[in-house]
């Protein structure tokens, strides 16, 4: 077998053993949503292109109850992007978003959600937010994703989705901390960049943490 063909054969086998984790591709995080990430909808076609390459695809959803602790409206006198102390957790306040059962919590209508083998909902406890798909923001309460990944023999995780500087960042760093090799699909993430510069800092933090970076073209 020619060397290039052999290399591609190895790459394809590696992808088959990997899991694609697409973070929070929901209406409220895309254009027109309550907490729209600039260019958020641009990620959806890139993720759709990748889904057929993987035997296992995980989609995550923010799934908040009304009056959630992360909503500025739940804190009289406070405004969006204020920081508060919620029990033992430092909490950034956001607009009401991804209220479970509402249209903002639904996946983007163009997302090929039927290609997923697991949908993980997080942030459903009224008094505790969850950026990471592995742990709630108390950094102790697991979501169960690690156990599922171990059970299916996942050898590597590919991350895409929203937002780079919050849910993607925390998920990637937790995966690395748990000893799971990570690749971030660089052209399939977008940041909210609040505060300014946080999206680029998040990319640097993931690199320093040990994440590798690829593009959709590398996979396709």
C-alpha cells in the first residue's frame, strides 16, 4: 500500500475509535437567540459534515429551568455579565436562555441531530450551572458522560460547538484532566468573547492544557 494511502487508512481507523462531542448547538446560542454567539450558526454545517465520519456522536444541551441561577433576572438589581456568589460557586449572569421545553433550548433546525447516539442535558438543576459536559460548576457533581465514554471504549474526543470561552473550554479542560486525549476542531467553534479577549485566551488555555487542534478539512 502506498505510504499516503496507508496514512489515510490509519487516520480513518483512529476517527472510528474516537467520539465527536458537539457542544450546545442550540437556537439561543445562534443568530437571533437570547444569548447569541457571533457566528454561532456557522458551526452547524461544519458539524454536519463531520457527523458521518464518526460511529459515535454526542450532542449536549443547556437545559435550564425557569428562574435558573445563571439568569440575571433571578437576581434583583443585577445585570447581564455581573458576577455573583451562588453558594460555593462564582456565577456569571446571563440573559434567560435555553429554558427547557422552550424553542430556545431546541437544537438549531439545520443540525443533523439524528446522527447522535447520545444527547447529554446539563444545567438542569435550578441552583447550579454547568459549563462542562463532564461536571457541574461545583466541579464535583458529574454529568455521567465520563462513565459512558469509558464504557464504549472511547480513545479520543473531538470537540466542536459553542461557546469557545465557556462550555467548550471547560469541557476540553475537564476531558484532559480525566486523561482523555482531545482534539479541538478549530474552525467549528465560536466564542461569545465576554469579557473581550476571552475567546482567544480560551484557545491558548486549551493548547497549554494539552489539546491538539485540527480543522474540518483535516478530517474530510
